[in-house]
C-alpha cells in the first residue's frame, strides 16, 4: 500500500510544478509530430486551443492531474519534440541501459561494503583497518565524474583495457539478436552469444566501479562503526570469554546486529545510485536515460520528456527501497512485529 501512495504523492508534486506554466505553454506538451509551429499563426493557435479544450488544461489542478495520470496508465506519455518520437517509446529503449548499470552497481556494492566494513570494524586499529580508512577517505573525496574521467584516461586511453560506450544493440538486432530483457549481459546468454555478454561486462566494469565507490565508502563506514560498538557489548565479551571462535561470534551475533544501520544507510545509497547513474552514463557515453534529459534541455526544455524521466526514476527507486525495507524486517524481528 505504501508504494502506490508514495508514487501518488511524488507524481502529484511533479505535475504541480508543471502547473506553474500557462495552459498555452502546457499545450505544447501534447502537440505531437503533426502540429508544427511554422504553420500559419491562426491555424496553429486554433490547434493549440483545441488541445487545451481536449485535455482540460483550464480545469482545476485535481482534474488535470487525474487526466494526466490516466494518460500515463493508458500508455500515453506524450510526444517529445526534441526526438520527434513518443516519450514512452524513447523511455523503453533507454531505461534498460540505466537499469543495467544501477543493477550491477547495487549487487556489487552491498556485499563488498558490508564485508569490508565488518573486517575493518572487527580489526579496528590494525593494518587492514588503516588501509581501509585511507581508501574510504579517498572514495568519499573524489566526485564520481572526476573519478570516471580519471579511470578513462588510464584504462581506456592509456592501457586500452576496457572499451567505452555500449555495445551496438541495433546492429545486433539486425543479425537476429533478440533483446529479451534489455540487459545485454543477460540477453547475450539468452541468445547463446557469450561474446556479447563478455563485451557488455567489460564495458560495465569502469562505470559500475565509478558509480559504486562513493556509496561503498559510506555504507562500509557505517558498518565499521556499528561493528566496533557491538563488539564492546556484554554479549560479545561473554561469548569470547567462553572460548567461542571469533568467526562464530561475528557471523552469528555481531554482524546481524550491526547490519540494521548499514541497511538504513543502504536505502539512501540505493536511491542516490539510481539518481546519480545519469552522470556516470554521460562520462562513459552509455546513452541511457541521461542523453534523453540532457538533449531535452537544449533550447526550450522538453517538459514531456522530463516528466516521463522523473516518473521512471521514481518507479526505479521505490521498488529497491521496498526490498531493502523487507531485508531490514528479516534482520530485526522488532521491525517485523
């Protein structure tokens, strides 16, 4: 129930921002490819008035919002004059690129962050902890776009280890390649094309690393502090005094209790990864949703495309946050109750 309510509140706020514009300006969002601004002024104005009437752009805000939300549910997301195409069609083509990058960043981020934070916290003050703290400091100090350019200059320009950009999906389709999921790493396997999967994976290594470093440092630091606090508590001291091995104490007791703050921090990091993926896409020329938004702001802003982009971002973030909330409930019985 929380997901639909959250989506309702966010989309209502987004549409409220659009309502700041006049009905005549908002009519441009619905004009479509067959209505050109270079037609005779009287004809063009008549077309705009017709759009205002059809879409109720002079109606009160609640009516307009319900009409717009209904159009989204029917698959009518509007027309993008920047790309001369339907907004939903554009988003369907580009969303898998951004989603694949975010997916691998998340599945790589959490295990590495939790494990490194656990080891650093349990061995606080040791060599591993000193090296970890230095790397975490560096990770939080370098903005992702600077890190991305730095990695490109070394591993792409200098060493030629990793290619930039994304595999040509349209060229693959011409050879009979079927994009079942839109994730090239998965679709390569489903099409029996291991070469495509390996090439897609190579192209994702640098972007995934760039996108994950900052959030790895954040989550692992929270984990480290939580572990340090937990290992000083009576139940840990008592367990160690009874002769239990450190691995047993950490695995069965300390880690689980220290996991809750890490998951709470992870929820914020997951949302930041989804909204920050577009900067990394631009640096590595991945041509995902970021290109739609940046090109949509050349000249007059493409409000229809921007609204669609915002809705897709919300649809990507909310399920991930919901999954992490479920994990918190599995870890802490108090939340389940």
